[in-house]
């Protein structure tokens, strides 16, 4: 069983957790997600979340913030045991907007939008110019705004954010001082929990990664 270690919080220090949602049909069929297609978890995704709940059990959390998309909300409910009514729903924490690419496979994108440029990093292809979509620079700005607002409102507490791969990469990059493209080098698996220990001036004191559902490695990003 995974044990999520708890660093002691001194006055003004914050513990920020990020949690990626469980498996969806878009993940399984390798179709581009985003925010227009508000898909739920599939049964396997719910099973992953239940496994993650067992591994997360006993971890104290003061605040749960979720993306408004169903896959993030449902994951947060299962893993933390918090009812949706207690959570804070924040539009800033939603996934990157992929515009006209959402719902398409890579081959379908190449056929319909041959002008889309990809940045390959290891096994993942990141689209740089999704038509009617969001750039990584704009996504980083949104993540920076979210982080500043969250730390201002909840400083000194233990905060869990249930969200999505591309948004959390930029949020992590902001916390760790990585530029928008260096931040893409860290793939985030389904049900991966990242723990950031921040001091009173928002400096990073410690970072740990927990795979709450090891089975998620069967479905890497693409």
C-alpha cells in the first residue's frame, strides 16, 4: 500500500496536492481530450480511483478544488471521499482547450489539420497550434493565476487540486520554476498524486510523487 508522507507545516507553509483524474474513453481510445468533451470516467477509471482512495486513505486535506469537468469531479469524490457540495469548483483548473482537435485521433488530425505542428517529447506529441485552441503560453498564464489565487486564499492549509494532464504540467512548472516547454517533460499518469511543500513566501521546500494506481502505467499519455 502507498503511504503518503505528511511533512510538518510551520506557520504560513502550504501543502499543495495535485491529482490527475482516472481513465476515460478518450484516454483509452487515444483521442484528444480537452474541455468541450465533458466525458465521465469509464468503469476501469472508477476502479482506478477506488484503488487510489485506499492508498490515499488517512491523508488529511483541508480544501479540495476541482476542475468543473466530470472526470475530475468524480475522481475527487471517490479518492478523497468529499461530497461535491464541499468542493470548490474552479474553471481555471480545467484542461487545456484543444479547440477543433478535441475528440480526434492523431491520424484524424493529420488528415483534417495538416498544418498543426507537434513538439515530440519522448513518447508524447504536444500540439503547439491547435486551431481555435489554447497555446501553452496562455495555459501557463492561467495556471499562474490559479496558483496565486489558491495560495492567497488557502495559505497555511493542505489543498488538493483534482485536474488534468496539460493544466497540471503548467501548474507544476510554475511551482518548480520551469518554463512552459520544460514543464512538458514530466508525464503525469492517471491517479498520480504530486505533493508540493511551500514555505510562507511560496518557495518550494519539497516535492514528492505518488502513483496511487500503478496500473495506470498501462495507459500512458500520447
